[in-house]
């Protein structure tokens, strides 16, 4: 991970981020300092009155949008006088509507309306001036004409997203002047849903390529901003998961959510301009719809990542999978020319709301008894509520506010704040872990030094030397055992993880073997090992055994017995070191005599930090001492994460 963060990939990510920010700043600077009135936007190109679905006539205010929902809007009046005088082109942005401009007597002036194949073929024949044109053959014409206009695919009501640039003169006819009255009819062919007029019909006046200028000045800054959101989604949140020590499913799912939200918003901001580069209007419509569906899927996946129960996650998976199947069905219907994606959107809105409600109920069910319920609710409640309200608004039309934009923004801000806190916590834990490793190393050195100090080595070597003449074979075995013991102590400096108890026990036996040579029959060792299926810090039992030998039975004239036993309880493993030596007063202050008990405090700290363990010492003068090491079973998992 460190290699990745410091390597070429991370450098490339940083460069990409800087370039995005730089492009955004350049666009904003140009927009602020160099913008001139090259374009002029209005609600319509008519000054007069309008009627919605045959209702009352209302005055047109081209400075304010018409937010009324409609199936058919009729506009009546003259062409915009200022626009005709100042600009050459009129750009009409339309989404999923047909429109026709007529003179007062009903003669078409400019129109965008569905025509069947015969009408299209006849128009092409009338316009063609090449008698050898192969397209004059009707079958060839049908094979080559854009599919979205074909009778064969049964999609007569699919206008798509269109950007039509027309000359001002095209909107006029002979003998027309500034007082000539026009009639404009804008028709929404999707009868199952009413759209807001200004959401699907807008006008802009300009010279030459005004649409490109407006895109650069008005849309490009937002596109760059949402590209940064995509950038965060791809890099920031997934990398944060790695930094936090493991693959964090919640951050990965939120990264995907940010990425598709950024793409969706880019598509939403560019919807009026897609047709400048993508010639098929229905493809422009399909792109935005597909981005919307993908966004919903990532919302479900993110919400599901907050669930922890097996049953709740299974239900959430079923809801997500059902939505994906419905989306696939809608795509199939679109590409088989049965029903386009926009026509399928009401059904998908229903399932979006239903899936969100289901997962929201599951989330509430899980957090109601959680001590951090407030924090958990803050992470997804704004998002779920905004989606549910947006779906309801789609059908009941109580406002034109896009609620889910705000919900996503609030959720993203929350996750960024949460990420900062998580990274800070991880940093502090990293510092703490490094400090613990330093203390662990120092503790191991302390224990090792206490065991190989001159007195211990002198006693061990003296015992071996005496055996050389009395019992050479025992002396040889003792030498090998002593060497292995020293090697074990040296190897402990390299060990950073807790080790199996069986490994610690083998090392203890070598130590006790050497001490047995010294004390002879005065030292008896007994073992009662009932379980060994647990781990503990290396050299954590040895100081306790050393105290039992040297300060327990070693101080008793007749010697005694040291017993090492293990047992398993419901929630812990226990290691008990008992001796029947001289004992001591546990309430009295212990003297630091430079011997083995100098590592006792370090041992207690290592057991506590690495395994959550503790040491309990009980002693009675004249009866002996019992030291009990308690290792919680939960700590057996904790030590793996710490290491």
C-alpha cells in the first residue's frame, strides 16, 4: 500500500486532479473576464400569449420559465423583435417533444414533428436533384434511414433530445414583418406523464456557433465540477478504504455512487447540447436515462452497505437484483423498438421508490437499538428521503425542485467529514501501534537481558561444567538446550505478533530445564495443560515463571513445586503459574532488585494492548503465590488486526 501511495500511480492521480482544477479555474476566469453578450436565452421565440392543454390564455414572460406541466402548449404572437434585430441564429433545445411553427392562417413555417416512412420518402424524392441517387429506391431508403424514424420499430413518439440551429430568416415567410402573428404548438407525445414546459423547450439567440459558446461559458464549469466528483468517486473513497487498513465495502460503494452521480449530473447539465456531437436524438435521451438507472443501482448498493444482518442484507440484495432485472427489461424493450427508455421511466420510478422504502425500513430496523443510531441515520436518511420525495413529485407534481440532488450532496458532504474523522482515527491508531511496537521491542530486550545477565549465564554454565565430569551425556544435552534457549530469546526480538501457547511453552521448558540443573531436587515442575489453542505475546509467561522459581521455591530451604496449567472458560483462556514457595505481601511495595520481575509491568502492558489480557497475582506469606493470566477470546481476533 505504501508503495502504491508513493509510486507513479499516485503521482498520476495527483496530476489528473490538478489538471481538472486548472481547467475549471481557466474556464471560470475566461467566463468572468472575457464574456460578452454573444448569446441570449429566452423561454420561447414568441412574444404574446400561451395556453396549456386548451386552457386560458396567459401572457408570455420570456425572462421567466414556464413551469406548468402540459401535454400540448399553444403559443401565439409575433417573433421576438430584439432577437431578430441583434442575432442571426436561433437555437431551439427540445427534449421529448414535437413542435410546429405556423403562420396565423395555419401554414407551416418551421416544424419538428414525426413523419411516417412514406412521408419521409416523398419529401426526400421532392428534394433530390440527382436522378441516379440510389436512395430514390424506396427499399434502399428504408434500409438506410435512421431507425428512430422508422415505422417498423413502432416508436413514432420518440423525439429524443434535439438541438436545432436555424436562421432567423427560416422562421419568417414572404411578406412577414415585425407585426406578423405566429402560432407555435409544442406537443408532448408521452401521455402518461406531464412535463414542465421550460424543462423540455428552450430558445437561445446567437451569431454563428452560439450553442458551443453557451456550452463553454454556462455548462463547462459545472461539468468540470462534476468531473471532480467522479474523480473523488474513483480515487478518493476507494483509496481511503485501503488507507484504513483493508478493503472498506462502504467506501467502495459510496465511491461508485459518487462516480455515477457525477456522470449523471454531467449528462443532466449537457442534455441540451448532446445533439451537437451525437447525431441521433434518441441516443442522447437513452444516455441520460441509463445514467439515471445506474445511479439508482449504486444508491441501492450504498444503502445496502450500511446493513449488517444476514436477513436484511438478503432482502436488500433481492430488491437491488429486482431493479436490475427491470432495468435490463427496459433496455431490451428499447433496443427491440417496443418501448423506449423514457416511456419506461414511470415504471422504474415506482420500483426506485419501492426499493428505497424497503431498504430504508431495513436500515431503521437495524439501527433502532444501536447506540450510534444518530450517526448512522445521518449517513443515509437525507439520501433516502430525497429519493422518496423525488419519486412522489414525479407523479404528483407539487414542486420543480430536484430533491435527490440535494440529498446526494448532503450525503457526500457527510461521507467526506466521516472520512476525515476515520483517517484521523486511523492515524492516531497508527501512532499508538508504532509506540506499542517500540515498547514491545524494549520489553523483549528487557526480558532477554534479564535472562542472559551474567548471574544467569554463570549459574547455567557452572551447572553444565559440573555435569561434564559427572554425567557427560546430560552435560551435552544441557549445552544444546541452553544454546536453543539463547537462540529463542534472540529470535523473540524479530517477532511482532502473538505466538501460539505451545511455542511459548516449549521455550519455558528449556528455561526450566536449565534451572532444574541448578536447583536439583529442590525444584519440581508440574504441567496441567488442558488447552493450548490460543495465542499470547512472546516471553509473556516467562517472567511469571521466573518469579515462581527464584523468588518462590528458590527462597524456600526445602524447595518446592512450580505448576504451570491452562484452562478454558466460557469467554477466556487462562494460564496459571502456581508455586508453594515463601510467598509475599501483595500490598507491600516491591523492591526493584534488578532481577526477572523488572519486566513484569511491560509484560502486563503487552498482554493488555495486544490481547486485551490481564494478570492477577495472589500470594500468602509461607504458602506460596498464584499468578493467573486471563486472555479474553475476543482478544484472539484483536491481536490479528493489531499485527
